[in-house]
C-alpha cells in the first residue's frame, strides 16, 4: 500500500511531537523511520495505525484516509507497538488463535505467511507468553501482527532491548516479509539497522531531516570527516569541540569522528590534527556512515 503523509503535525498540549512532516512511502517497501527517543517516531506510528488523530494534516494509505476510513483500514494493518502488549497469561498458541479469531481467520489459513517466524517459536507453543525471552516475545508479537495477512505492517522499535543475534534474525524475517509484497514501516534507534531498509526517513525533534535510500544519503553527504585514534579520548574530544574549524566531534568506540570545516582541503584539515601530535595515534579521512550523517544534520538543527 502506498502511503502519503501530508503536513502532519501533532501536539500534546504545548509540546509539538510532529511538525509538518511530509513523506511518501512506496508500496511494498521496507521503510525505516530513524531517530532518537522523543523524535516523534511513536506518535507518527500511532497516527498511521489509526490510534490517534493528527492535530493537522492528512494521511492516505492506499485508498483509505486514516481518519475517515479508520475502521475499514484497521483490517489492512498489522501493528506491533514498542512495548510488548500480548496476553502474558496466554500461551504462544492461544495468543495466535485469539488474534486470528479477531480478524476472522485462523493460524492454519495463514500459516504460510508466518511460517518462517512461527517455526522458531513453535517448540514453545504451550509456554505462556510472559515466560518467553525478549527475542521470542518479539517473534510472537510479529506473528500476531501478521496472522491476518495485512497489507501494511507497522513495527515500533521491534528490536529495542533484544540481543544482537535476535536483532539480526528479526531483520532477516523482515526481508522475507518484504518479498511477500507487504509494505513494512519500522522504526529504530539503531543506525546499523537503517542500512537494511530500502528507504529511510530521519526524524529529530518532530521534524523530518532527510528522506532517501540510506546508501544514497551517505554517498551524497557533504561531511569532511576524520577518524582519530588516541589514548586520551576524553581530553582530545574536548579539545576538538573547542576548535574553530571543527563542526562536531563524537566518540565512536575506540575512535573519535571529527567533522571539520567543509571548505578545508585535506592538507589543511590534517594541520588541525598535527597540533595534537603528542595525543593522537592516527588521524585519517573517512567516508561518513548513516550515524555520522544523522549527527551532522542534528548539529545543524541545534545551531539554527
């Protein structure tokens, strides 16, 4: 289902959670909404899932309007909220049967769609949902969201708090779901997951910063970026942030990523790091990743 989001804003009292967001989500895509806590991701998803009415703007999902066609649209949507919301005192099998019955279907009827997911939790089908591990809970929630074969799947931070292996397995499942032609909209605070999406939207403080193929976003980013290694990361980080020709500097594992003035040629930029030879092990220019791009865009927003 194609999704058209036009000038969507939403307020909670005096707080603006979304500010005139415009997006088009192509049919059949695996679309990522990326941003930190408080960026407006959950509010946008709750509007898409017809759970709240936007303060301003319009959203059409296929031929449906999210406000006027709310009840009809709900049959076409599978929604997995950020917080596990299935019945903890029901077993895996009972949860699936319950959600299938709500939509007038059965586990057997749509087994082929959820088979890749269900096979991983089927050995625990008699176990109560509350006794499952974090990764298994997410797979059960995904199965319940898919049980009625929706045309649109909305997943709000489905891998938050899940171990690295389960995160990777979950995204492998999303790749399979996309091949079924289901439009999938997923939010995540993890920048590495953004690279697995066919298209992403970067949100910050309720505003849309960028929207495109994640690889194209990083390839076209105009950031004069350097990776610095040092035994005195904290001290050198503070020094970089005070430098007139440094736009921003943040630690990335054992390195510091430093964005210097875009107008500086490589030789001129390297002179910045020469000033700290006694503290620096190495400094080299690198290509930005999606996290670097996000930091660069948010730093520009803060300056404005």
